């Protein structure tokens, strides 16, 4: 059972990571994204910021110690997408980012034990507050 979970987690992470990298890069290649972001009221170039966050987040999903943090980043980006579509009455477009939000949250949860832990320096651990 443990081997199956490892295989599932890695396969799932790789698929989601590649998908986010491709979608992030696509934001730079397809001019429809610039028009959509302008129509939604975002500042010029914001589509590029989101594209970079998606591409970097997708790549970071492939690193187990970073996957939980990448999933948190991508979940936040997808929450913004869901809210944007709801605010602009695009109910037919809500499902895809909502599913991605849930799937990236699942990756974060599955990889939580492998997450890089930030630790205080030895002097800071013994300090009295």
C-alpha cells in the first residue's frame, strides 16, 4: 500500500507540475491572456506575474521539500482565479480553477511531511521571551 501511495503521489505531482509549467508559459505566448486580464481589471503585465508564479510553482511541485509550499502558492493563485470568474459572472469558467485548487491542496497535504522545515538558530531556541 505504501508503494502505491508513493507511485500515485509522484505521478500526480509530475502531471500537475508539468501542467502548471505549461499553463504558466502559455500566458506569455497567447495574447488572449493579456486581453482577459485587462478585461478583468488587472494592471498591465499582471498576466505575466501570474504566468511566472504558475511556472515556478509547477516546477517547485517536482521537489518534494518544496511541494507543500508550491501547492500553497498555486492554491492561492487558483483561489484568485475562482474569485475573478465569480466576480465577473463567468460561472462556466469556475470549475477548472476550482478543481486545480483542490488538487494542489491535495498535493500539499500529501507532501506535508517532506516539507522543508525552517528552524531557529541554536541561540534563538534557548532565548527566554
